[in-house]
């Protein structure tokens, strides 16, 4: 029955309907044809309009408008709501928004007879329930099992007889409740006496509880012969998930049991890999090796199996085999951190094999006085102090210690003991099995890797994308982060993919990235979204859709879902017949389901397409033996029809000599691979060098930086780092050479200038040291270390100049008058330079420098030889505008003095205008004011004489006032 409720609304209180207005210049058709409606945003108030609702054809948006009108957030409009409902009913009569809930039925909404019938039925049900409850309370639960024990509580080892439980219940029921006490009686209450009474009532002759020695064993095999394939797959995945939980809880024995149960249902690569890892944790090397071999038979080249087999080889001292497996892994995944670390450890063990010390027996010899007890005492003492080796001589070691194991939430705990015939007995004929078994404490976590060390699994490329760590597979596990490492490649998620639009290309790239990082479930979702988007967008590109189906099939195959993998591969082959990867993956899925005939047909088709697929060859040979055992000599007659691959699809038939472009592409790829490997080695050597520097091992750091320079000789930072090592080792010449090399690469490198200054200081070239420190301060005036060094070097420079002046005897220079233009070197020679009479041709000086470095070399050569004439020629060939730039890195007091000497003695008489221009630009050089303060008294006098002589010259390019203004900047 429907109850109609009539709401009377006061029109005075009802808010007015907003005016129904639309833009005159925008028709409703333009609104609906403009763009797709955003269902996530809020409905604009302009859309709550009769005209808009009448012309709206979008059912979802109409439902949203109706929801807003019914909520009353924008006001209560009954007529507009009714109009919206009627229009929505025309568009979609079965819309969920039109459904209305019926009101709760009450006595007023039903007839008297119907209501009475309902009440009578409720009373009858209530009485029957009370009777059933009373009978259940009076009935004993365990009457039929008087002599059996209750199963132990989960996680407990104790069982209690039922008779004791029933007796205790009877005693509790027979006891009467004590009467309440008043406050005075509580004051007299003796707690100790009451406790003794309670203890006296306890029956002390109870039989002891039955303690089980070990938990009930879990069967390692599951009977699944009558199950369908889908049920087997579901059950196998569930058992594998239980094993994953046990592995995470570090209960490796239980994990092995559950993985074995999964393998007894369906043999999958993931279950074998996980069981191998659990066996490694238990140090069962032979069993782990067997599981790794099984994986490699099912899937040759499996990175996890190779990595775990290498771990087994390492612990069984087969280092060469371990190195081979690890190098195979690194060829597939060059960035695999776990394989790199394990390879370095194994190579170290090969170079320095561990020395196995043979443990002997300790026997305590004790002298006794009584002769008749001597033999017994000696036997007892020998037994008491006989020490057995803690490690088994051969075979597998005991399981991890109980302290290392976590508690499982889905299974009972397992007891652990020594030599109790428990789960870790002697399985390899160890002669010390009856002795003292001891597990290696802490060894269970030895090979754990950090979460940023995730493995990569190949998705049709040259990399795999699963975790190359040593943890168990968790096909339903959480998301991993592609973390990255320092040398990882940057992946462009927006890179175009064939004819796919950008959103679908991004989904595909994200799926590829997740697949490489081992997140198969997440990758599967991305591929599924891309396939759905492809279907919705009506794109005509079967090649791209084939790739999407093939990639999703790879995800299914990694997760052990072979049935869905077969379906996706079949769809891909319908789009692109004789596509190699879908055929190969479908064959592997058929083989995992033991459908060997179809797998054989697909493998044979693969070999018709490309005869050079080694996995197909191995699988064909393996399946041929199985089919012969299964079907006998007539096995070929039972095979399905193998399709004939056309010549256009046969890759090995189309092989031609590679073209020049192909050869160039191969060479470029090889160069890229070599560059990538060199980059990895360079980064590793640089990091090692930095670590050695932090530890103060500068000799080792220098060797690492030298290795880096062999790989990248143009890396400026390596030169400065190695220069630091040379400075610490007091090899100042090499340090200066490295700083010079760094400055050739980066002329403004601050570190190179500072470290070259320290090297010059060590070589006692204080002038060059001062120049470099001034360059550092020009680039960054806040470097306090450079300021301190400059103060110290300036003091040392003054001391060295003073000591040289005192130690060197003065020379008598004759001054003679000459006629015409003859020049005597002695008349203009510096008092403290012996070679001032040298001519420019005697010194090899570049008079046409092209940069600051060449100019500095030429100027230093002239200054060291005291050849002012050569310096004048150098200045004559140098543009005055370029002089500040050339002197910016090597300006000091002696340089300024030498330039002033050359201008005064040689260039002033030849070209006064050029001298003026040089002086006009020289004072603009950086740090010139600082250098000016460092000039000696004699140099200041020479500078004053130069300006006096220049002011006396008459020239059209400058006046006496110009010279006077310029002199104010110098003097």
C-alpha cells in the first residue's frame, strides 16, 4: 500500500524561483555542442532553468540536476523539480534517479486484519525462540564425547580433557553468590585468609595437561584431480598467498609447506621462485638449487632464478658458477643493485677465499685419587667437555632461530629444538646430525635488500621488471616504487606510442614502467584502461591494440593467470597474425597448463617465424619428450594442425646484409651502451673517491679520480677533486697541473683558483698564490678562507722580497751619455733584475695572444726575463680595451709595476696616445684598487714619473687636464 503525504507549503515562506534567463547571444544548442559536461564539478545555478532542462539531452547531467533540486541546497522549487523528473522520464524511463522509496508500513497504513496477523506471527516466533534457547541451555554440549580432548586453542600447545571442563562448570554453577557486606565487615576483612581458603578449594590432584610435542603437520600435497582448471588456479594462488604471509612473518618452514602445496596443484614460476628463496633462508642449498633449476626449465633466462642460483653457488663455494649467473643477470639488467653487490662480494671471495679452520675436540683430563672410579670419571668428563662443530660438515643447515621468526596469523606456530627429530633433521647424510645443531644467528636477514632496490622486469625490451631482490614473489602484493637509483634512465611517460592519442600513450608508458618495476597488477590495470580507451575512442590501429593485448598477456603470465594470458594472446594474434611475442607467450601459458600439444604447435609456429629463438628450441625438445612418454610413437598424429607461416612473416627468410643505416644504428647503439656503462663506472668511481676523501684515504681517492679521468677526461670537477688529494699528500706540482687543466675547461672555476693558490703557496710562489686568491675574492668576496690565506701570503711575500733584497749585493750601473737613438740596457734596467738587457728576440714570446691565458703566459715570460722591451711590444700589439679582460685573473703589484716600466721606458716615446689609452683602461681591471695598495715605494715613484712625462707630451687625443684626472686614479 502506498501512503500519500501532502505537504502544505506556505507561499509566503517559500523562496522565489530564480528568474529564468538565458544569454541572448548563446543558444542552448551551442551550450550542449560546445564541450563535454564535467560531471565532477558543481552544477551552476544558471542550469536550474526550465529552458535549459527542456533542451538538455544528457541523462547523467539531468540526474545530477535533479539531485541538486531535491537536496534543497539552492532552494526548494517543487514545480521545477516535477518538470525535471518528467523530462528525465522521457529521456530515460528506467533511470535510478526516478526511483522512490516506499515509506515504512505502520498500523495506520494497513488494515486491522493484516496488522493482527503480523502481530500474532511475531508472538509465535518469540515463544518458539525462548523454548529453543531454554532447551539448549539445559543440554550438555560434549555429552557424546566424554573421553576425548578439546583441540588446542590456536597458537597454544595444551589440551584439557572434557571431563575436567564439565566438572568445573558444575562447580561454578553450584556455588552460591555471597551476600553483600556492610562497611564495618569490610574493615575486618582478612585478605590473606580468604586467599588461603580459595587456594585450599583448588583440587591439586588434577591430571596434567597434555602438551603436544609439535603442531599437527600440514600436508604438502593437495588433491585437486577433480577440480576444474579455474578452481585449480584459484586454489594454487591462495596457497601461494599463504606462503607469502608466512615468508613475511619469517616463518620460512611454513612458507615452504604452502609453496609446495601450491606447486602440487599447478607448477608456476612464481611458486618455484618463492620456495627457492624460503629454502635459501633455511640454508637448504640443495633444495633451493633444485627449485631454481625448475624455474629455468619453465622459463629460461629468469632473472630471479639466476640471482638465487648464484646465491646458492656462493654459499656452496662454487664462486665461478655464481659469477657466471650474476653476469648473465647484469647483461639483462645493468642497473640491478642486488646483482652488482652480490657480484662484488663473490669476486672478493674468489680473490681471497675464506680459510676454513677445522675445529678439534677438547678433552679435559682430570686426575682422580680413587682407582675404581677413574674410568667412569674420565668418560663423564670427556662427554661433558666434548665440543662438536657448530656447523654441519655437509648438506643443509638447520633453520633460522626462533627469535628471528615472526608469528603467523593464519597457521599455528612450529616448535624449534635441537636434534628432536623435528622439521630440520639431517637430510643430506650429515654425520653430526645427532650432535648439537645450531642455526646461524642473524643469517636470515643477511641478503635482504632495501625497498629502493627494486628489480626490473623486461616487457618486450632488454630489461625485466621484477624485483631482483631475494624476497619472495608476492603476485598480489602492494605497489613498489620505481625508485631510483643514481644511474637510472629517465623515462618520458608522455612519449608518443604509434597512433595512440596522448592519454592512451601515457597509460601504456605507465604500464611499461610499472611492469619494469615488478608491479604486474598495477601494470595490468593500466593496460586494461588503455584497451578500454582504445575501444571507446574508435581508433583504427590494430598494431597498437595488438601490442596492448600482448603486454597485458605478459602481466597475466607473470601473475600465473595463464588462462587470461591465452585469451589476450589470441586476441592479439587475431589483430596481427603470426606476431612473435603473443605466440611465444601463449605457448608458455599452454605449457604451464600442461596443454602440451597446443604449446608444441605454438612453439613450432614461432620457429617458423624466427628460427633463432633459443627458448622455443628448448621448449620443443622438452615437450617432445613429454609427448612421447604420454602418447607413445603416435604422438604426432594427435597434434593439432600447425599453421604454415607465409614467407612475408618469416623473419629469418628476410635476412639481408645490413644496410649502412642499420650498421650506423648498431654502432650508435653500441656507443650508447658503452657510454652508459662508462657512466655507471664513472659514477661508482667518483662516489668511491668521495668516500675515501671523507675517510682521509687520499691515496685511494686519487686512484679513483684517475680512473674517472680515463673515462671522462673533460670533467672539471674530477680535476679539482684530485688536486685536493694532491694537496693533502703535499704533491704541489701535480696539484697545480690539475688546477691548470680545470681552468682550461672552466676559466672561472673558483675551486680551481683556490686550490692552485694553495699549491703555489706550497711551492713558495707567493706572487702567483696572491694572484689566484685575489681572483677568488673577486668572484666571491665572502670566502673567509681566501681572505685569511691572502693576508698570510702577503706577509710571506713581503718577507721573501725583503730577504732577497738583503741577500743580493747591489750592482754599480754606469750611466753614459749617448747620441742619436742608441739605447743602453743599463740606463733603463731595473736595479734588481740581471737580465734586463735581454732583447725580445732572445725570449720566445707570443706577441699576438687570443685569450687571457696566452696573454698571461707571454707577460710572465717577459717579466721573468726582465725584458721590458718585449712587454712593450706585447702591449703595442694588444688592444687597450682588451687589457682589463686579459689581466683579470693575474693582476698583482709586480705585474702593474712591470707594465708601468714598459710603458715608461719603451712605449711612451714611440706612441704616447697608446700609453694614455692603456692607462685609461688599466685602472678598470678588477681588484686594481687592492693591487695599487700593494705597490712598493719605488714602483709608485716610477708611476709618478710616467704621468709627469705623459703630461708634458702634446697630443690631439688628450690634454694635460685629462692626464691629471687619470693620474688621480693611480696616485
